[in-house]
C-alpha cells in the first residue's frame, strides 16, 4: 500500500515500542498467581513431550518424570527431570516475549503451551532476581536481574554455561530469589499452599494419572506428592438390555479430536436430600462438567451456561442433579486450534469448535436429567439397581469406547455416539408423589409413637408410615 504521507524529507523516528514496565504490568495483571504457577508445570509436560516423545497409548506414559515446587516465604523454586530446554530453543524463542511464527517446540505434537509467554509471565508475576538453569543438550543458565527488570530497554538476556554437575538430571530449575510482596504474603497465608495443591490435583488430574509426579512444599517441611482428583462413572449390571452406563462420544470436530464421557458418579438423591442439597447450593459435590485440552483440565466441575446448563431445553443445575458428571477431552497437535483462553483456566465460549462440542454436552445432560426426574419418585426401587454396580475410570472408559456399538450422529457426521438404554421405573404409570409440609413438633410426635424413643427416622419415613397405617385402616374398615 502506498504511504499516505507526502514525499518529504524524514526528520526523525517516533518511539513506538511498549515500555517494559507497561508490558510486564499488562502481562501479569489478568492472571492469578496459581495460574502463573500452572504455566510452569505446563512447561514440564511440554519438556517431556519434546524430549521423551512418550507413547500415549501406554497407561502411564509420564511415569518416572517428576516436578518439585517449593513455595517458601522468601523464595520460589520449581525443578524437574523432564528433559530440559535445548540450547537452540533457548537462543531462538524460549526467552522471547511471545513465540515466533513457526516455533512449535520443533514439531512436538499436542503441547499445552501456546503463546510463548508462560515462563516469562510466571517469573514477572513472582518477583525479581531469577535464575533459569536447564540441561537438555548443552547445560546453560539465564539470569533475570532486578536491574534488567527495572530497565526500560528490551536487551537480550545473556546465556552462560552451566557449571558441570550443577543439575544432576536433564531438566530445568527455576528459582526466584526476591518475591513480590503479594506473592510472599500468599505463600505465608494459612491454607494457600493446600488450596494450590488442590488446584493441581484437579487441573492436572489426567496428567498425574498418566504418571507425572508433582511434589509441593513450603521450604521447611518435606514436599508432599499431589494425589489426583479421580474421574469415574457408575455402571450397573444389565437387565433386559437396560442398565446405568456411561454415554460416550468420539470423533473429530474441525481439526480437534473430541471424546466425551458422561453419566452418574453416585446414587441419586431422595427428594428430601435434593432439597437439602439445594439449600447448601451443592458447594462440595462433584457434579458438573470438566473440560480438558491436551490433557490439561481447564474447566472443573462446571454447572453453569458455560457447559450448557440452563440453555435451550436443558434445566438449570439443581441439587437433584448432583449425581451427573461428565468429562470432555479435546486434543490437537496445534494447541492454537483448541478453545482455550490465554490463562488456560477457561474456555473460549465463542469458539466454533467448542460450540459444536457443547451441543453434544447439552444432548447428554438433557438425557441424564430426564432420567433423574423419572426416578426421583421411586428411590427405593432404584436402590435395587445400584446393588450390582461398579466404577469405571478414564482408562477403562477409553477401552470401553472400542467395545461398545457406536452410531454416527446426523448433525455431526464426524462424531459417533454410544447411548446406553437406561432402566425405566415400572411404577411410573401407577404411582404418584404425595408431598406436603407439617409442623416439626407433629412429625416428632408421630416418629416417637411409630418408631420409639431410640430411633430418629427421616421425615419421609414418618410420612410413609403414617400413610401406610391410614390406608390399612381404611381398607380394614371396608372389609
């Protein structure tokens, strides 16, 4: 395009680069501390993928790899044995503010890093005076000094040879010696480290299950291993071709591989239990949808419109639906095609790929809520079905995917589905729900009369007993 200015002599240059202070402030403002730390764990996984190229078909492809995080009140450390950073990668883009075009970890597929800012953003978030030591091919060390941090100039960072034996294994160690005030306060706060371990257990649940070990400590006590939060679904014995079993979707949307597993993870609540659960808003339950991109869980147990609840014909989440849970696995060799936010702790709801995926999620949520609606009237009958049940974890679900009969979807022909036939209550056509309120004192009086002093029956049991006695009395009187 032809310049719009007149062809007159140049008399100078206008400074158009961002100042370092502005850039660092904007880069770290919208990310929480724990998310910045998870970025460093993402780098560990990317290191494994780049160096070891593990066989993902194995049950534990990351076994033997580990990362240790120290959250001390006066410094931060993370060290791993995950393969380290190649020297050429360090020179070209590992320390650049953003990943240059074509730099995709040298062709490593299905990484979790996308923008080339994770390590730098985490260091800026944590503090100043930091060392990055790494050994992949040629051991090296890069220093972020407080002077470099304070300077407005974007000077290159010198790469120095790492003394022999400084790192015992091929991997990376990052140390931040001077913590920002807010970071030091967080590390020293009661419960913050435990909460961070819980975040790792949830958002790294799949990766931890695949064998990666993550240890977290406070710099005083020995670091403790993080135990992954499990994902599992119930499956009951089949009777007359019907049983409670996971719904399975598998296929490809655009260039993204999609797997969906959804069903029940526990027994349904009774009507009374559902009411109590609604009163507490279900803050401690495991219901809802989780979404993982390249094995990194970015949405955990969501029960909002983000995952389809309360949209179209799907009801809003209610305590009655506490037993429903689902997991969405999205995978792509090019992570930029995944519907991720920059913090990797959220989904880009405007993504076309995610919109198509959510259509499938709503479909199965609607089926499962319909099941709970039909059976909430007959919890005793459903109890018999649960007697012969087992839990199916993610590895078994993936094996099951190869064994169950899949059918192609009409709306999404690149996706196949297994929709199990759930049992239906035979009493649905002959029974009705009787529900009313009564004075607590009156219920307690009947409970004492019916069950004695030592028993504390539920109000529903008292109502049932009262109804049974009344109906027997009426039938007896008519005999």
